[in-house]
C-alpha cells in the first residue's frame, strides 16, 4: 500500500532502512523510508485486528464496512494516498491500531491548537448602564499603532503558512474557476437616445471596456468611451461605481474608487474630443447627475464618516472650488442621494434614514429655481418618486403598509396628501422592490413569497399583467432601461443552476425575446438538467423559513453529503439565489449548496425584515440554526460534513451560531465579519453607527438595547469550548467593518477555544470591504475558500473528469 504523506522538505520519521518502534510493532508493521520527497512509504505485514482490512481486501462481514453514497468526484480522504490504486476501498475500522496508523500517516494539518500568534492582553474597561465591560484587545482598534501593525503582520505570516498546505487544492480550484469564465465577451447592446451602449471583456483582462456606436447607420464604427483596464494600470485597486451620460450624449461622468476605502471621485470626459477634464476632477463624491443642459453637474460629497451630506452644483469650465453648495444635511441619521427622473424633467434630492425620507425637488431645466420640499421627514415612512406626464408616481410604506404601494398625484399638488390617488394598493404577500417608468407603461419588480416577478401596468387604462418566466426560482436583474420612450424592457434571468439569460420584452405586444443565453465554457461541461434547485420551508417555532437548495439529481439522502449553507439576514436585503460559476466546482463534486433566507432580510417583505432587526435580531440566528438542523434531520448531511459561509453582517450570524452551537458545523468561512457589534454601536465616531441605530438599536441611550446586544455579541460571548474550523478575512481599508473587529475576535477566540481545529485570518491591505476588484482576484479568493473547506473536512479534492457532458454521479463504496 503506497501512501503519499505530502511531507515538507526535511521531514524525517525514522532513519533509513527497516525500523521497528513500539508503536509500529504494536500494529505489527514494518516501514521502509525511501528518502524521497514527498515521502513514499510501503507497509508490509498484517494487522492483528480481525475487523480491519487493508485497501483492496474484501470484507466478508457487511457490518464491518461503511457504504457511503457520495459523488465519485468529491475527493479522497487526506489519510489516503493521492496515488492509491484503490481509492474507494472501505476504510479500516477505528480500532486503536488504526488510530495510531491514521495519526502517523495522515496529512492532517488541524493539530494546531498551540499554533498561531498570541496577542498581548491589555485590559481596558468601559462602564455602560452600570455594567463594566472589559476588553483585553481594545488596543487593536488603533490600526496605526506599531503593535497592531506587528500583530497584523504576524497573522498574515501565519495565514500564509497555513495556506501553503492548501496550495495544490487552491491551484486546482482556481484553474477550474478561471476555465469556466468567458474570456472574451460583449454584453447585449442597449439603446439610449441615438446610440447603443455595451461593454466588453477581453482575454486576460480584469475589467470591462465600455463602448458605444450610433444606431444609424447600422454599421457605424464603435467608440471606446472608457477602458477600465487602462484606468487600472495607474492604481493598485479599481472600482468603477457608475457612469452617467449627459442627455445630449456629448459628456460623460464616471465615479471611481482607486483606493479600496470607498473614497470616490468623479471624472468628466468630453466624448466629442476624447479628453478628460483633468482640472475639473471632483473628490469625495458619492453620486452625481447631469442636468438637462449637459453642462451642469449636481453631486453629493461625503463627510469624514463617509456619509453623503452635502449637494453641490458644478458648471463645466469653472473651477471646482467655486461650486455652489445648494443643500446640507446636518442629521447624522440621514444620507443624501440624487435621483433624476427618467424623462429628464426633475432631479430629486433624497434625505434617507432607515425609517423615513425627505424629498426636495430641483428643476432639471431651470436649476436656479428655489428648492421645493415636497415630502417631509416628519412622516415616518419611506418614499421613492418618479415622474411621467405631469404626475409624480410615489412608492411608499406610509400608513404602516408593510410591503409598499403606489400613489400618483399632479406635480402641483404633491404637497397635499389628500390629493394623492392610490394607484397600486399594497398586498400582504407581495413586495414592491423597484419600479421602472416608461412613456406608456409602469414596470413593477415584485417578490411573491420570495420569488421574483415582473408586473406590467398600462398607465392610461390601469390594466396589468405578469411576464411568464421560464423558471420559477431565480434571480431577476433589470437592465439599465434608461430610455423613457422605449417600448421594450430589458432584463436578465438566472438561477443557481442556470447561467444568465438576457431578454427583451415588448410591453405592448407582450412578446418575450431571448437575446442571449450565457454558457459555461471549459473542459468540465455543465448541464443544468442534471441539477435540482428547490425551495423548502423550514419550521422554526411556527415560522416558516425559506431555504433554497441546489444539488445534483443523484445526490442521495444518506446523511453523508458535504453541504455549504450561507445566510445574511440583515438590512432588509434579499439573499438572491444567483448563478455563480465558482459554485460549479462544488456542485460537480457532489456538494449540496443551500441558502437560508433568514428574518432580517427582505426576502418576504418589510415584516420579515423587521422581525429580524434591533430587539428581534436573535430570530435571524434561530432561523439559520433551524435550517442547518433541518438539513441534518432530513438526512442530507451530518455535522461532520456541514459547512457555512457568510460575509459582513452574515459573519455576525455565523460567529453567534459558533458560540451557541459549536458542534453543529464542521467549518465556517467568515468574510469581513461584523463580530464586535456592541463596541461599534457605542462609538458614534465610526462611519455608519448613527445611521444604523434604526437597524441595531442605540445601546448607549437604551438599556434594554444594550443588554440585548450584549447577550448576542459574538466577541463578548466567546466561550471556553470547541469551535469549528474557521477562516476569516479582513481589510485594513474597510470602512464598513473595521479591520480591528475580526482581529480582536480571532485573538480572543484563539485564547479560549479548546479544540485542534484550524483558525486563521487573511488580512488584505490593498482592497476594501468588497475584496478584490478584478475577476482573477475574486476567482483566487473562491479557490482558497474551497481548499480550506476540503482541508477542514479531511479530504483533498479530486480532479474532475474531462467530458462533453456532465456525467450522472454514481454511488460508490469506500
């Protein structure tokens, strides 16, 4: 039996030649070391235990073998040789001799309880509502201190050491993921005025190229308006937030972050000359909109907490220092935004908190007119406006309506609430998520019990109908749809197992035209018909929680499947079941992927959101636990094969579950996790804190909120117990979840945990909250995550077979 221990250079188990030690002798083994690297060992002799079989030996007693149905491509146990001739043979029983054998030959890297940087403890105390809070690692909150920088370096060095073990698996997954990415591709052109606009990715590039050409004549030459790859050459990081065209299509403004800190600037380009107005670059911009004259730009700027709080107006050809301030928001709970009506008649300045909105009207044609407040923040409700044919269309949850409804009113009467006409009433089981207005039609993007639908309403008659989708479960992505006069609606549809399909829908004739069906390239062919995507409803003390599951059709309910469960449950954000090419590397190896749509998210409407925020936050956690236990109870998996992954506020979810249910999951991946909630919400100098009092509560002023938050805060509730294998990420440039949160968390966790499981953190110093900016960096991150999961489960991934069609998974014995 040849075994590959994958030992690093310099490793020596015994001297050259035949050696007998007490351990080896007890198992009646003789081992010869070949001296090569990786070390190759050949085991001779017999095992004295009658119920133990070597690979390839036939078991006469069926009760001594474990028959497991798992994908033939899932992977080989780490304790087995990568080059074993019979990798699927039944394993030896777990007798004491086998345990020695496993410990000696395993390439298990989880014996790391004593490894990892040990952070110094420097207790600080803070008293809140009579309670003394002690924090041994508060010194890390100063990211500029020498000690914190040194600790970050130590953690990164340790992470590199741990990831070195994963390198071969990372490379395997990375090659697969990159092989599935379409290297060169154009988006479907979309008409706007006299031009059609589209984007292009080219081979070996990281970023989009944005182009346009005139609609007539049809063979007009294309024009590159912005090449993200050229912009990226001058920076370590690039994120193009948005591109705004003037109405005459002669000027372009694009908003870009080149630091990773969500610090944006607006750059103006003259598309007739191709020149950028380098002397009119505006810093610290959050959003911008052109006025109708194409020579005036309205923009918002951020304060030192990254809160958009001022609106300025800029005239082309004038210095930015002379830009006029036209509005300022002094309440830290409110963020400013600028929205232009699709017909170019009006600009709205929206002042939004989490629970209310104020809307100020600016004439897009005559911006010198006095500002006009049309909706006051005194009404505790959200409001969103559009304009068509002299009327405002208002989507709101005013009056306690949970899932929004639409009113319309003449522009001249908008301040008079009694003049508002109810146009689309609210429904308890339907959520209005967004609206597109066209000349003759209103398009509503709705959610029906978590499923996306598009409703089309004729403005004059009020009659409506729904667009039939090819699949019931999936993600709806509206197109830009910026042409008010258009008669077609552009949107894309995908599901976890179906790549994007782009459609045009004729709003009058109701003709649905498929423009493009994305494919999955590469040598490992993808056939969606071999996979299932379904929604299950999991009971959690009488509340039905939706759980989206996608898997291969042949995955059996045998209790032994690897499962990756994700969740979020915050800010009213829906956890959309989208298609991600990187997921295929797990699905084709027999994994089950699942998404818990926990309370706190927006999947089932406003009430679902409010049931998982503030003093209801623990409902998010219990929903996730209920879904995890359901997967086990329904015999899809077991705690030794169940993994979890989440980011940001989802990281809070996982960290809390790890404290309260440490044996439920084998491994967890926490991306930029929000794990020190209490400290953040007590510090009003941090970005977002005051704005998010409506989301989490204000623990400084409300004792009940303080006690509740203290009871679930992951960092404050770390226990002396076993924890799952855990991989964390952080960024020194992150303004949403400061780097010190996961840093403090891992330092304390390493002190308290009692297991031998992996625990390390990757701290990025070049990107922000959303990670790598280009597609190669994102692919590498996903590959590392998957390699970590395999290591945690004790397996190394097998290479997928090269095939024209995805093969049906077969049952195997091992």
